[in-house]
């Protein structure tokens, strides 16, 4: 794609996904948060297994159980009843199912902000009443500071949050669950970035959810973690009451998710079980984050994201805005996301934030940082 074509698309890009799609053929694509690092880095031993996956016979129930056992086990999660799990091809489709459920049951929802805009767009498309829940309202770790303002039927949170990496503590999570039980609210949780949480901070969310009796929908994903060429698995879990209705919606769309996809992605999950997340992918994030922050040490771009995030959320401390910065970096072959669409409830033309994806091969990322370093004097003159 030529530079003229990209800038033209950029000028009319209305969603973050537009930006991500335009950057796919870019020299240094640091836009989308998907796992785009070489399979040979940590998973080369799996390559010889892949032809066998194409020729084996599958039992659907066994394929789902085998995947779920490995996936939730790696995340340190206890599923009381794995039969209450639906397997979708992507987290976006899981969100679509949740949005359908909200519409069909006439439920309004408070959605975290900032957040990737397709969550809000999907819910809006179903004409569901939607209100923002500002992330900073949660920083005090006290539900009493904001719960009086929650007048919707459901609360939708992302853990850790994208783009900031904000993560609820176990104690605060329990407070929110108790609030939802008391006020009879549905709790929707997106755990798509869960595998970037260090072991020290892992705790069992499903145990808390199940023991509380709260009505909930939980969305999981593999696409942010493993380099599986956009073949993904998104487990969708719910309480007994909610699951029955979700399953009816699911079966109107799917018979099941591909058992080959479950087995293929499952091999990556099992490899991470054997080697450990730190060796398999968390060290990629740490290495690239360190290099990015070193590159920006003298630039008016301040990192704001929690170090557990697989992206870096940057505030521009200069006269230019996010759109101007993204367009200028394109000239150097570096593609990142504007920040304005993360503030989905605000009709703003620009912002002072940008997001950089870190799940990339470290050698390619280093080349991108060389280009970024070269651009800084010209852009921030």
C-alpha cells in the first residue's frame, strides 16, 4: 500500500479497526494488539505436529474439554462447570453474543472508558442504552465512590483494561461482584488480556463469581497472546441463568467452533503450560516495552500504561495531537493508533493519547524504534 493510499484511508478512518486494517501492510505495524511474533521464537517444536492435526478425527466434546482444561488451567482459573462454556472464533463475536443478550432482555449497560471502541460500537448497533464508566472512578478501590451513579442494568469491565492495563485487585473485584449481587445487576467481564498478568497477581476470578451467585458473562480470548495467524478461540462463560439464553443465541449462529482450531490453538496453550508464560510471551512484552521507553526518554511522550499491558498508552506532552502524530509517523513507516476513539462517549476531533502495540518480534520492533528515534526531532521540533 502506498503512502498516499494510507494517508487517504487514515483521514477517513472512523474506528480503531479501520486504523488497524490500514496498518496491516505497513513496514512497522505497531497498531493492532494481536500477537504478531514469529512462531519459531518459542513454538518451533510444534510445527511437526500441525499436519497431524489436519488428518486426525475429532470428538467435539473432547476437543472443547481438552482446550478448556489447558486454557483455564494456564490462567489459574477454576471452572465449576465447564459445560457452561461456549467457544467462539473471536472475542468480537463473543461480544456480539453478549450485545444480543442485552438487547433481547432490554438491559442497559455501563461500559468502562477508555476502551477499544468496537465494544461500544457493537453494543450501540443493538440499540442498547449505554453509559460510560470512567476508569479513574475505579482508582480509589471503593465501590461506594461510584456505585450510587450506576443506574444501568449491567456493568461491563475489561481486565486488564485496554489500553491502560489497569487491573482490579481481588478485594476490589469482590466488592464489585457483591454490589452486582445486591443490586441484581449483570456483570460482563472481558479477560482478553489475562495472560499478561504476572503470576504474582493471578487469582481465581471464576471461583469468586460462582460462589457469589452473581449473574455474569465472561469473555476470554487467545488472539492477543499466541501467534496463530488469526486462528483464534474465544471461550464465553456465564452463570446458569444467563448461559441458557446465550446458548440459544449461539446455536442460531454456530453449531460449534472448529475442533481443528481448538486443537491447533490448544497446542500453543499447552506449550506455554510447559515452558511458562514468562518464557513464551511475557518476556517479549518486557523487552519491547523497555526499548520503547528508552527510545522515548527525551521525547514529549509519557508512558501511562500499567507494565502488565501488552500495549503502551502514551500521553503527548507537546503542541501536536494524536492524529497529527500518527500521520507524521506514517512517513517513517511506523503505524500506531490514535487515542481519541478509545474515549468512545466523547465526540472529540482529536486527543493527546496514542497506543503502541508490543506483541511483535523483538528484532522487528527494534527496527521500528530506530525509525521512531529518527522521527522524533522532526515531529517534535
